C-alpha cells in the first residue's frame, strides 16, 4: 500500500518503507525519521520557491512538477535507443514495492496539508505502476 504523511508525524509500524521525497533533508532532521532520502523526487528549488511565494498557482506547480519528474536526463542525449525518461523507472519501482509492502512518501509539509507534492507524487506512482 502506498501512503503519505509528514516526516514530522509519529512513526508507526504500518508505515513500512519510509521515503523522504523532498529536495531538502531539513536541518536538524534525524536520519531515523526516514529510511531513504530520495531528493530526486522532490520539486526543484526554483519550483518550490515559486509556489511558496505565490508566484505560480497550485495547478501550475502540479504541471511543472510532473514535467520535472519526466524530463529526460542529460545521459539520454548520448543514448540513441534507450531513454531514461526522467524518474519513470523510479516511480515504477516504488509502485511495485507498494504492491508487496507498505510504502510511505514523506515530506516536510504538515500532516493535513492539502497542497503538497507528496499527493501529486502518490498519484503519479499509481498511474505509472498500473
């Protein structure tokens, strides 16, 4: 099962594999709050600052975040046939793991935040893995 929560929320046995999916780990955040830090799944610093400063709408943030996740890697230019297509394979791996065990996507946003990239990521993982 794939779920989300704040990295600051209580750790529970049902969390399973805890993935911190934020660009920044957070100053003073103990490493035992998560199992794996996957900064590559967090929004870019520029994008995050834009939405936090209300320079772009949540809808625009969601579109740009998805574009960032699926942007080809620099190494793709050197490959004629096999392309990475950004984080597509990482999303598929997380989806497969979530079929076999609990996986929790963590972010620094409050537990009850409604506009957090972890929900967008959860949806993208569900679609890529299915």
